[in-house]
C-alpha cells in the first residue's frame, strides 16, 4: 500500500492521476484504490489519510472489531456451532466412506447428503468479516461500490470466488462474475468488496456471501466464497486487457495501461532446502504465482508491441534495479524494500519513506520513458 | 465430332429435359461439322409461368431458343438467341435476336455449373424480361448498341453539355489523334466562335434512340429527323466538319442520346460515334469547295453518299467524369487528385512518386532535379534506355505527360539548395499544396530547415522519403506549416522515438547507424559515383507506394501534427513491419541572448511542471526547484532542442532564497541518454524555478554562468542553456538564455 501511495504521488505530480478512467485492483492494492475512488478528498488530504492508515496499520482494526464489537461473538458462535458441526460431519463422512471402501456398504448417498449439509451451515462471523467491519468503520462507512467520487472513473475491485474458481468483480458499473451473472438489488458496500479482494487465503478465511444474480434474463440466488483477487489475477488487469471490453465491468477499451505491483520480485536463493511440507508447498505456491504473473506481464508487453495497447507501464517494486532504463542517484534499492510484508501491520516512518519513495521514483522513470505521451 | 465439353453440355441438357420435358424440350441438336465447331441445340422453353407486365416483352407460351455451345465448353460460355426477330430493338436483345445474358461474363459465368447454371440464367432472364425488370430501379441501364465496324476508337474526356428541351448541336475539339484513336476535348456550341482546330460534329438528343442504332446513313438521318432535326442543319454540320477535317483524315460525328444512367434516376448522354471514310470525306470536302448555286455538286455528293453508305460506328472509350467512376476513388491516392505538388528529386524515389501522382490525377507537378539519366540507374528508376543523357526532371516530365497530358508538368534542371536561396525560385517551389523531398539528401533537408528557421511565413506540408541501403526499408516524414522545424528536425525526433522502442531497433540501425563504417559502402561505379543504395525498380516501388499512400492519408486527415512512417520489407522480416510516430507541437521560446530558438518537447515541458508540482506539494509553493536539461544545440540552425528533463539531483539545495542544482547522478544520466539516442540527446543546461516571480535571471544566476563558462575545468561544454520557470506550476512563465563560452573568452 505504501509503494502504491508513492506511485500515486508521482502520477499526481505528472498530472495523470486525475485523468485515469479505470482503476482495477486486487488484494492490498484494493484498500488504496478504494480510498482514492470513494473518499473523494483532494490529493493532499488523501495522501495524509493514507499515511495515517499506514502508520496505524489495519491489523489493529481487525483486533478491535474481534474484541470490541459483536463481530467477536459472531466469530465465537460460528466456531462453536458451525465449526463443531463441520467437524462432526467430516468425521461421519470419513467413517462412512471407509465403510463403503472396505465393507462395500452403499453409503454414497449419505456421504453426499453430509457434504451438502456442510454448505448450508451458517457463517455468522470470521476474521474477514471483522476486517470488513474495520474497513467500514475506519475508511468507507456504508458507501457502496457504485458511488465513485471521482468524475469519469470506473472502479473494479477484483476477488476470487472459491466455489467456482472464477473471478468475482465488484464494479462501479456492475458486480458479479460470468458463472452466475450480475448481482441484483442494492450494490455491495466498498468495505465488503475490499475485504473480499484482500482476504489473503493464508491468513484470512473467505468471505461467505449470498447474492441474487441475473444471467441471461434469469434470476438465481447463489452463495459465493470470496477470497483475495490475486489468487485468480495477481495484477487485476484481466478486465482491462485489450479485447476484454465486453467483460464484466463494462469499461471502455483501454489505450494506456499502468500496473502497480508491490510484489518483491525474483526469489532469493533459499538458504535452506524447501524440503518439509510447509516450506515446499509455500515455495511451490509462490513459484506458480510468480510464473503466472510473468506470463501476464509478457502478454501486456506484447499488446504494446503490436499496438493493441498504445503504451504499457510496468511499475514493479521487485524490479531488478539494473534492468531499469536509468536510475536516479538516490534510488531506493530493491533490496531495501523487497521483503517488507504486506500484512497491514503498523509501519515505521522510515519504511513508509522507503516504500513510497521507491514507488514514486519507479513511476517517474517508467512514465517518462514509456508513457510520456500521457503527460500534459 | 463433339468435344468432351460439348458432350457434357448435351448430357446435362438431356438430363434437364428428361426430368421436366414440359419445362425444357430439346427440339434439335446440330452436331459440329468440323473440329472446333459449335454444337447447336434448339430448345423450347415453357414461359407460361412468367408474370407479365406492361414494360416487359411479350413472350409466347413457349419460346424457341437456339443455344450455341462452343467446343471448349465450359471454359467458353454458350450463347443463346431467339429463333425469331420479334424482340429486335429491345434492351438486352442484340442483333434482333441475341440475348445479352451476362453483364460481366468473366465474373458471372461459372464454368463448374455447366449447362445447369446456364439454363438457370436463361430462365432468370426470361422471367425478368417478361416482368420488365431487366433494368431494375437503381441499377445501371443497359446502354444502347451501335455495332462498331470501324477499327477506330474515340475518347470523350469532358462532360457533355446539357441538350435542353430540343437538342444540342455543335462540335467537339479533337485534341489528340492517331490512326486508331481520337481524343476529344471541349465541346463547342454551334453559336460559339468555331476555332481553327480539328473538329468532330456533335448532336446531343434529350430523347432516346432505338436500342440498336441504324446501320445505314439513310436510316440514321431518318431517325434524327424523326427526333426534330432538320436535314439542312445536319448537312451544315457535316459540311463544316468535312471542311475542318484535314485531307487524309476521316470526318468524325458524335451522336448522343439520353440513355445512360441508373434506372429510375437521372438520364445522362450515351455517346455513339461514327466516322466517314477518308475517301468520302475528301470527296465531300472537294464537292463543298466546288459547289456553287448553279452547280450544286455538294448536294449530289451528299445524297449519293447518304443513300449508298452504311454507318461506320466506332467504339467509344468513355472517359467523361460524369460517366466513369474513378477506380481509385476509395484509395488513399485520391487525395492527390487536383493537387499542386512540388517534387524535389526525380531519382529512384522521385520518378516513382511522380508516376503515382500522375496516375492519381495531380493537377500540377513541378519536377526539380540536377541529375541526368545514366545507364546504371535504369534497373531501379522508371526511365527508358532511350532517355539516357536526359535530365532526370525532363525524363520524368515526359513520363508524366504521357500518362496524363492534362497535368501541368514543369521541369527544372537545377540544384534545389541553390534555388532555395533565390526568393523568386523559392516562392515557386513553395507555391504548392505539398512539397515532396525525394532527394534523400541531408543537405537539402538542412537547406529547407534553415529557410523555415528564418522564414515563418505559411508554407505547404513537406513530405520527405528515403530508402534504406539495401532497398528494403523506407522512411517517410511529414511536417506541416504548424510545425516548428521541418524534415531535419523530425528526422531527429523519429530517431529519438525509435530509440525508445525495442521493436524498432532495426529502423534505428538502418537510418541512423551507430557505426556507419560497419556498413559496406555501395559505389556502383567505383571512384566515379556517389554511394547509394542497392535495390531494384520493384524494391523501390514496393516502398514508395505505401509511403505515398500513408502520406496521402495523413494529408487527407488534415491533422497538423508532424508524423513519421517507417516500413521494413527486408527478407528476414516474418511479416511487414511498420513503425509510426507523431508529435505534439513544441513549446517554443526565443533565446534572449543569441537569437537561438529553444524548442521544448511537450514531454520535457511536462516533466518540468511535474517536478515543480512535486516541489510545491512537498516543500511549499515558495521554495525553488530545478534540474538538468537534455537535448541538442545546433549552432548552424541556431536551435536548441530540449527533449528530456530531470528533477533536482539528490545533492541539490533548495530554499526560498535559491536553488543550487546538485550534480549527483547527472553525469550518469547524460551518459545513458547519449548512449540510448546514439548521440542525439546530451546535457545542454539546467532549469530552475522562480516561484511566483518573473523568470528573469538573478545576479546569482548570472554569476553562476560566469563561474561555469569562464572555467574550463568545471564545465567543458561550448554552451549552457539556462531555463527559468516563473509563476507556478499551474501558470508557468518561461524564459531561456543560451550562454556561450565564447562570450566569456572574449570578456
């Protein structure tokens, strides 16, 4: 978020930010994107507000919601009721499946019924709903995603629906996904959209929500399990890519694309072998994730090369410094910031300075070289 | 002795007949008597089911048709005719019985469908003929037919006069004539002064003529008298025509009838033309000269001819704008039509461009070159062997005028660089809608550049074209009168734009090689010729054509931005590769000290404002800021280009009192820009702000210049540009001053 703030500062100074027509975000970037789109302050106030959020962090808000509001009780109730029942059902299901396997007893219908029962168990509260409540209390109130406070700006906050494994987009134009269609009724709140988009699955459970959807003229109610949009599309650009104007958010075809990515970039050579389960799975997850991201970057560069995009600017915290077109003498090096965690914990002034400075510096370098026609 | 194709056709007809004898009955088949003869099949076709209307032809319940199937059927299509002449004179029926079945046989005839397709076409024709729909509303009318018998053609080139209520009679000027063709120029009414030129007589009718024009002179005269003309008038016209026809030439007559156009729409004149043989013309001329009231030998000669002669109809090759739609009217080339163009350089590129423009219908073409046609250039330039030794401008003019004599083509065997120094010549060169510089000469580009640097008067757009050293890459640059700078300037900017694109490295290396010595120089005549590019006529055309088209498109769009277009047709390109660039106008500042012109790109200006805005945001709107300027100084043109700008180096000191620009990282930035742009962008000076004040150099500023330029150890450059930004980032006021080392040396 601090890196992104630095990028926003440079885009503001270059006179670009106010002319951005679509902003698509995932994960932690959704907090900053939503602050810009839905709070409507001038840039200085926005900057100050975000710096304040960075200093305090958001983790504290989640803790306060858990222990200082009804969210905590809801979480306990969910753990006791749903958690207990889920465990029991799992044990029953496991037992019956063994009986079927070893004794040939026809328990399959029972297993399916048990599986279906898990899906209807209520989720009254979770750390993610506490996160949502914190965002609502601290940043966005009851503002809904259709109430953008910047002129001519379309917003898409990307999440991933784990029930279908597809993108779920909260858009200022419309919300939903291609599997179930458009969400009907009142627009979702910005807090919900951001919480879903930033619910990093390793740390936070998915946000379980039931919406009424319309697809091809028919209405259905479906429950979705929303998690970090980065799981599906780490850069949040799928909806902006050329040829995707028909996609869910209904935005105009994009001519210039700037991606802001606070990822750390290339792996450091591991000091120890990722041999044990946790280490190897985490490393594998990161490798797949990084490779997918590389493929997207490659595609975006290709679009610019063949003219499908007029220009593409890749502003990447993890960018190798020696691969930059040039670097100012006071460049904040990648090594200084690449390992800073994106966990919404309170940040020191120095870390805020380093991350925002690198974001600002990289944005100036990239915009000046590859997007100079945007400046005015 | 049927051929294989004829046997196939007969089998198909028999199959149709046996499937439906009521619809198609084969009455007779006449076998080819000899090889390559036609197979004649007579059939009876059921026409009962065809709906009849007033405008349609009256088909009988069954019509007999005679089908002639050629020996090489189906490569050649069959012909069909009625076995009677009842429909003679009807549109789409020729020679009294022959059915005109196809409008564009090469397109409409499908050999693969054989007689099935042919009989379907016959069926459709009969049905449409019965319903009077052979010329459906909105479709072109079938013109009447005058069967040409003379091996002579005429070409009307101008729209004909409106015949009005009665008819129009007069003459048309014959502007060009050979044994086989005569080209018509302007139409001259009978009441106008008749010029002393070769003429053809003209009669234009506001009405129609029979679909098939008369074959004899007598029938023709009767038809014209039926339409309101008098015999005496016709005779007068003919007499004047034969008198205006030189001995040994045929007299020519033009007859127009309102039979052209779109069905249901406005009728235009369909022109038919006939000629009187040379002998008859000479005879009538002699009679006209010898004729007196007492001895009217002219009358005798005329009537003798009229009663005995057939009409020698000639083929009319239409070129009237009202009739012929230009085939290039949707092409980019259409923009050149009617334009005045100055073409500088008539070599490989210029001679090709000239022909493209001539074909496109350019009105005026001024051709300038100081070279001559040599044997070696024939393989890639559009000159003929018999033109060796001609001035290129002259040879090009000959080709242009041959392509279209109507073009006002002017040749100038002269050096363009010299011409640009002469005010009168310069005015002539620039008196055009476009100037095309096809010299590929940097001296010529510099000559234009220096002229426009000092003469800001409106000027036409300038298109320049060059071809790469292997004749497989081209570069075209368009500058307009709204551009500060001409080709040389935007050649430089094209280089900078391509330097920023990894995909354009090939163009960069071709047109601005980092190390020209790596490329072997091609001297076709070692020791006696300038280095040039390798390539064929085909190579040149394949590059010049797209460059000319793209230029035409840009000129048609009328967008005042300078642009460039590079094209790569080299064999190792997997597909045609192009690169395009356009530029927003410079922010132009006068240099207050030495009269230089400071051209700041929009991007550089934007960067200055960005850093100013940043300073205002982070340090307040009273604190100065600044940075380094990168570009190029041209002492010949007296131009300073500012292409890139940096913010304050980290070791800068900024306060309300002043800005001391640091140097940390500046050398590295200079090196990077120098390397990336192959030497075109270097450190040229510095900028700083005077927040909410005027951009006037302070004593501190001037003192710094003295310190900098008087000491060669500190700064080794020959000049230093100081750019001051007064006001605010929202309302900036700029000033520029170029400080030269020479000023301080003298001091």
